[in-house]
């Protein structure tokens, strides 16, 4: 079943986070992920507000998790650590 990779992010270092984004996009695409929301307009209704919200669609939960653990994504993530506060989850779509 399709899965959504959902990230809620507060960027604390724009330069380092930009490098993360440059590397993360291709790593996600290499695992079949496609962005359906990326930093667009949002309305926070509950919980901690994070000004950057990203949603990518993958073919399965397993594909999304494999992407996260891939060498390419982990190399990108090195640039986000210390440059952001984030929550990331993968949710299976029930259609």
C-alpha cells in the first residue's frame, strides 16, 4: 500500500539545511518517492508548530523506510542534524 513520508521542520541553519535539501531530494526520488507538498502554505490547528512541512509519497512503507536508511539519505541527513528541529514519520495510506 502507498505510504506518506511526513516531515515537520523548524530550520535553525539555512545554509546547512539547504545542502540537506539538495541531497535529500535525489535520494528520495531514487527510492520512488515523489513530493506532494514541500514547504507550502499550512494552517497549524494542534500541536507544535513547525514552519516547514514536507509530504512525499512512496509505493510502500518499506520503500520509505529503506530510503531513510539509505546511504544517500543518511549523507543528506548529516546536514540537517544540528541545522533543524524535526519530526518525521511514515504513514500507510488506507484507500
